[in-house]
């Protein structure tokens, strides 16, 4: 990982399989990731796009799937169109990791290549909000099941 790294983590009261499904199902992702619609086939080397609206503006972010270890680890790149997608400094590597933790699933996410401490803190706050929303979606679904 390069640059300043932002990371966040949480424990979700659900099996890894349910958390994994929420991380890789476009309908689920839309519920907790600020309304983003994700398109990919989740195969290493494949493109991934996030489409949505942020602060009233449409966006399309892009990336590439790097590693997929079902129910354990997902590694991909992300580049925000708003920050100049072609610029290397705008490409982040994201790593999601899932581990069993005393009957729960521990989820951690890290994002590298943040320009400075302030950018890393901003990214960390976004990931904390996303993980909190992910936890609500997954735990709410498992309670209804």
C-alpha cells in the first residue's frame, strides 16, 4: 500500500456468507454505499464501476477487481472520476477482509494512496459511515430471516 492509508472496521452479528453477499450483491451495495450502483462480475482482472449521485451531481467511478477470496477477502482499485481518473494519485487500492470473531463477522476495509493525513481522515470517516450502514443492512436482514 502506498501513501496515507485510511481504514475502518466493525463487527457484524451475522455469518461471513451473509456479509460477503452484502459486499458483492449490487442490490445490497446500493442500500449501504450512498446509493451507488455497482457493475462487475467479481472476477480478477475485470472492471468495476460505481454509478450514482453525490451532492446533486451524477458520477461514475471506475476500478479493477484484483483479488477475490470468497467470504474472506476482496481487493480492488478505485478511481473517482471527480479527481481525474487517469491520474495515478487518484487511484486507490481497497481491501475488504472478513474474519470470524466469536460468532460474529469482523469486517475491515483499508484504502491506500490518500494524499495526506486530512484526506486519509476524510476517507476513514466515509468508510466508517459505510460500514455502519452495512452493519444495519446485514443485521436487519438476518433478524427478518
